[in-house]
C-alpha cells in the first residue's frame, strides 16, 4: 500500500512543490489549505490523480483525516511580510493552535511530523552565518514578531511533543527560497523586484541595499526537506543556500536579467528587517548529505519564465514591497 502524507498549506508556493515531489515518489498525498494565501491553480494538475485528495480546511481548527497517516508536513502559514502584516492574528494562530492540532493528529496516528520553521527565528542576527545553535535576536512586539514568535513557539511545541509524548518530529529552518509558483506580488524582495522590472518600473530597495540575503532555488529546498523527513534526526536543520548577496547587488542582477531600463531607488528600511541572512549548512551536509546545486543565475531564469507566463492582470496587480 502507498504511504500516506498530509501536507498543510498545500496550495501555497512550497506546499504545491511538496505535493508534486511526494506524488512522484509514489505517496498518497492528502492536501489541506484554507486558501487565504494559497491558490488552487498551484495544485489543479493533481486533482485528476487517484493518489491525491484535497481538504479545504483551516488547521487552526480541529483537524480530522480518516484512515492511516505515515507523515505530516506542516507548511500552513503566511510566509511573507505583506501577508502577516495584514493577517497577524491568523499568523499567530496557525503557528500555535494549528501546530498543536497537527501534533495531536500525529500522536493519534503514530505519524512522523515535519514542521516548516524559518530563518526568521534568528531575527536580526548578531551571529553570522547563522548556525542552528544560535538562539536569535527577535523583537517579540515588533511588526514582524507575529511571524517570528509564531515560528519560535512552533518549534518549542514540536520539541515538547517529541520529548514528552515521543512523537517523531523534524524541524526544518527555511532560508529565503524562490522559484516557479511563487506569488509575484507577495511583498518579498525577489518577486517584487522582478514584477517591477517586468512592468518597466523603478526597483524599490529599502535601506541602503547593504543588507544581505541568501536565495535558495525551490528544487534544492524540496530535496533537503525530503531528506530531513526520512532521516533520523530530530533537532532543527538549516536548509538554504549560503551564497550571500546584498539586496542592492541583487536588484542590479534582476535589472540585467530582465533587460529593462529600470533604475534602483531607495526608501526607508522597515522596522526589524534583518541586516544579514546566510545559513550555516554544516549540519545539513553532515547529517543529510545535502547542499544546494542550482546556481542563482539558473534559478532566476526559470523563475522569470514562470512570472512571464502569468496573466497580464496578475503582473500589473501591484503590492508594496515590505521587505525581504
């Protein structure tokens, strides 16, 4: 019989790629999403498959899935500043109540559960690059606190279920990721820059552009997540690309790639926007035998082609860039 996996946030960027990977690996995929930020277009190709089913449900409420479950991947959460600044309470609830509900389900089904944590647990870091042993520098009452603290609580709850109830758990700390199926107007730097360039607009950089990010192509991330789920390691693991670049340099890369005449303009840096972000992936290399393979130039080309394929009304639906 096929192993059964529940993927929450399945209609989102990462969730939809996880659905595709687990279907290819021969799993029966149970997808769940409340569609607040997800889009059914991302998974519509799977609905015709017998090994795929979809539940329109908010995991902050009681979660019931009939039958056996082997794995749960909890990816249900707003993940961009524009989202969690609009829906802060829902962001906190999905990280706390949602995680609690799913851990209870994992315990009842004797399933292994992997949670999607984030590099944002490190906040605006004093340690660079960031290893898993660093505890972070987070402002709990700042505008980003609703996301950062939801993820930190999520990790604490997950480890409590692991140590107290013996639930098999895995924690992935995801660094900036990009690729096809990403929302063009989700408020993060990469899609914001590409969208502005494709519309022939100036590219907005917040601060002086010296802040850094490390962008990981989605295929590499999904491979790391898959390996972590099937590993025997329960502590947090960074999955990201350590190839660090300043936001100013990245904006210039996007202008060159798109072939536009866009200029880079500067605005004030948002509150608590991290000034440095680069993962220490030593643990992933040693335990999972994983490291990223896709170069940024290659990944950006694939992502650009996806954005170009979107309907024109989506391309010209503008949102503010709230950070990266």
